[in-house]
C-alpha cells in the first residue's frame, strides 16, 4: 500500500533521509521507529506530499507521489502530524466541521460523519469542548478524529502516543487496533520500540536517515540476538538439572536463580532448543517450565542503532 524506492531528502550531507526502501502491505500496521532526528517526520511528510524528495520514488497504492498526483494522494491518506495545530476559539465540532469542509464533504453528510469519527475515537462527549482547553490526551483523540474525517484508506500517524500518560497510551493503542479492524493500513512513528511492538505487524528502524532493519518484531529481535536465554523451572533436584545442562555443548553458561529455577545461555540455532528439553526429560528431570527468555526490545533498539 505504501512503497518507497531509494527515497532521499537531504538537509546537508548528514541530515535528512537517505535511500529509504519502505514496504507496507495493505491492512497492516507498520511502526516506524527511530530516535529524535532520525528522519521519521521527513519521511512521513514526503509520503503525504508535503516535502518534495530530492530523488527516489514513492507510491501510495498504485499511484506514484508526484506533484500532479498529490490531490489524489491526499484523499487516500489521513495524516496526523506530531503537533496539534488549532485555530483558537473553536469548539471540537467547529474544528472537525472545518476539516470536513476542506475535504468538500457536503454539509448534510458532515454532521453524521463528525459524530462517527468522534465515536470511533471515544470522544463523543467532547463535541462542544473548546479545542484550546483540551488536555494532551484529548487533543490526540480529536487529532485522530480529524484524520479520519474523509474516511481515508491509509492513516499516517506521527508520534500518536507522544506525550501521553500510560493509560492514554493504552487507549490510543486500542483505538489504532480498532482502526486496523476497519481495514485501514496504518503507518505510525515512535521513538520507543516496546511502546508499539504489541500492535505492529511490521516495524522499520530508522537511524540517521537510514533504514537499518525492517520486518516483524520477532524477525528483527532474533536476527540481533546473539545468544538465546532459556529459563527452566524443575520439580526435581536443581543441581542434577544444572549438571546435565552444563554437559551440553550448545549450553554456554548455567546459573541457578532460585531453588527450583535456573537460566542458561544457548549458543545453538533456535530449532535445536528442543533437544535441550528432550535431554532433561530423558535424564528424569521433572521440568515444570521451559521457555525462551523474552527479548528486551529496548536492548534490540539500542543494539541496532549502535551498529548503525
Ligand atoms: N526543514 C528542514 N531544514 C533543515 N533540516 C531539517 C528540516 N527538517 C528536518 N531536518 C533535519 O533532518 C533530520 C531529520 O528530522 P526529522 O524531523 O525527520 O526527524 P524525526 O525522526 O521526526 O525526529 P523526532 O523524533 O525528533 O520528531 C534532523 O537532523 C533535522 O534537523
Ligand atoms: Mg518527528
């Protein structure tokens, strides 16, 4: 649904976005992740036709983003910028009506559409609030409602969870997942990887204008993880289990964590993990729990950007 080929925008030699190849399939949520200044907003603005690339191509569906296609692109895309720009002294209703008019939605259809987008973003109760009086969380909701007003197929959300408290972040994630359920294709940006991983089908990690990794969270984390950590809990002698594990070539270290729990580092390939479990069972160890340790996404992100 969104594809870029060597998309480039330079602000001097070091800053900007360089040869970006993004690929976002229809109906998926893509998390575009990178630290401050990585090039997320610049990329997003190029996709929305707000910044002209220096070179490379970008496509929205089968339409190439060119100056003459921008009006078509704008109908397809709902863009939520990272800053909520509002005219003062407007109510939420007037604010949404203004955008509805900008998208040339006929007056008769505007009222039900505004009610619909407010309901989709759980903000129906805010309809008469003054936009300048809204809290950060409320602004994000109304910003999202505005983004949905013309019923775009694609949503491009720049830092939708930025500045939100933990509860509002969870609610924002739920709303975004709901929009995916309605068939929207969604690209969202964040500088925090764990924040998005639960709702994203795919992630792309950008650093200093370059895409360093792209794939599912699992693919990216396992390609970067050097050693697999396995947690084992037993209902039999822990030292016996430790001795058995220590004799396995692919096990590098074994550490007893509690009287029934130990942790080991495994240097083999992932499909070979099951042979460790088999060996424990064959040696009469009563295994209550055997699992691969969750990858710390914070670490993955730091590792990727360090390598970059
Ligand atoms: N209009 C501009 N003129 C000059 N430099 C710019 C311009 N827009 C962006 N840049 C530079 O390009 C780089 C990428 O900026 P961008 O805003 O795309 O980053 P970002 O990933 O969105 O960061 P943040 O997380 O802080 O929002 C930065 O070094 C920024 O200073
Ligand atoms: Mg930005």
